[in-house]
C-alpha cells in the first residue's frame, strides 16, 4: 500500500529511465547506511524450507529471481539480493562499453502493466563490470547475462561473448547467452539453428569444451513453436545447462496503439506467450535441463501457473516496477501456502504439476 500510494506516484511522474536512475542511485548509496541490508532482509525476505531447491549444485533460497535489465551495471546486486530475491541476474553486459540507443528508449503502458524498451544493451562493458564485481563480497546467487556488442560483427560474436565470460565468470553462479534482445541489430538471427550451433560450439571450445559454471540460453517469444522446439533440442545435444523463456516480444498489438514505439514489449501482455513456451519446453526437455520462466509475472497466481507449466525458477522485472518491492515476498508466501495446502514439502513437486490436471 505504501508503495502504491506514495512511492509509485512519484516514480511514475518521472519518465521511466529517470525513475530507474533515481531508484538505482538510492540503492547504490544505501550500502553505506549501517544495518540497512539487515533491515531489508527483515522487511522483504520470506523464508521457508519448502521454497528452497538445489539446481546443478546451486542452492536457491526461493525460486523468484530478478531478470536481467534491472541491474545493468552490476552495482545494485549487493542491495537487491537482500530484497527478497532468490537470485539476481546482472547485465546484459557486453565486451565493449556502450551507451545504448538514443533516448527516450523506455515507455510505460500502465493500462496493460507493460513496458516497451529499446535500451540497446547500455552497460559499462566487461572490464568495468569486472572492477565492480571484484569489490563485492560473495553472497546470494548471481547470474551473468552476456550480450553481443553492437559494433561487433555477427561473425565475430563468439569472441565477443567469450571475452565477457572470461572476465566475469569468476563472479557468477550461472551464465546466460543473450541472443534474443530485439534492440541489437541482427542479434536474433543467432537463434537460427546453424548459427546457434556455431555459437554454442565456438564458446564451449574456448573453454576446452568444459564451461566452468552452468550456461543458459535466453530465447525470444517471437520464434515459431517449431523453431523453439528445434532450438531446445540443440540445447540438449550441445550440453547447454538450461533455458530462459522468454525475452521481450516485438508483437505490440495488445497495446492498441496505431504507432507504438519501437522496441521489445514486456509485462502483462507477454504472460500467455511465455507460459505457452515454458509448457512446450517442459514437454520437450522432459526435466533433463531446468527452465527459468519470465514474462508478465506480477502475482503469486501467475508465478504458480508458470511453475505448474514447468518452470523450475521464475524471474520478474516489469511486474516489479508496477507492483513494487514486496512482490517477491508476496509470490513466495503465496507459493508456500499453496504447497502447504497441497501437502507438498518441496517446490520440486509443483514443477510441471499442471500437466496432471
């Protein structure tokens, strides 16, 4: 209530990017306040053994993660990890620092709880991210999301991703190959089967075919179902650790606008498509590798639907902007109550359980 009646009106009075910078600045400065992180834990952390799970050797205290895009610089991690999240994905980080696209590049659509962004991977680059991460003590679960630098040719994409990974993997628990942002020209073409195989093989070869931490691929919701299934089978064949479904969509019909802004749509209108892709992935992968479900999750009910469809973990971003900082707590408490009511003692029992209904 406090967020919706006091904080949100102030933030939504500002343009979206200015609001984000204001919040980011406060969170960065807050680390210097004595006992601030302990206070955040008390306010936002929901603890339950039922919500804990270990996936590929990584212990997740709960299944709710913060999606890439919120902490583009890696500076916010030390504070955000105390705000009820089970894990935080930083980035997207590219090999070279880049300013991103021209502003305005982030747009709100409150009537459907959506955002459209054409940020263009604005980030400090792998070298600066490494400097930042070196300063941080190890706590919580951190994902490293890597993208291709805009100035790097598609045929040189492997070396670009490898540079970022070699710099930042020591500070991550899992890594993500982001080939699904619509805001870097040509990037999504890496999702075509042969390009995807070449990229995976090229990256793995640079690590002597033994990537040091779990490696995930993040796909777009604008693939056809046949393309998605084909790519999922590539992931299995080429030993990818897991998949993230989905990134933003270019389909903006739900906005009901004649000339919507360019960029990718996230939030409420994306939920059904992401849910469908998670369900298809669960049927295709058959539990061989984990799925992170993301897209339009803004409540405990939607989180439950995503997990019942087959997601082992979920991520939020746009829902967090609209619903506020207690959303992870609300989702966790809702999931815990559902499990308690059903007599489940582990969240594993929820994953894919919607299939049996």
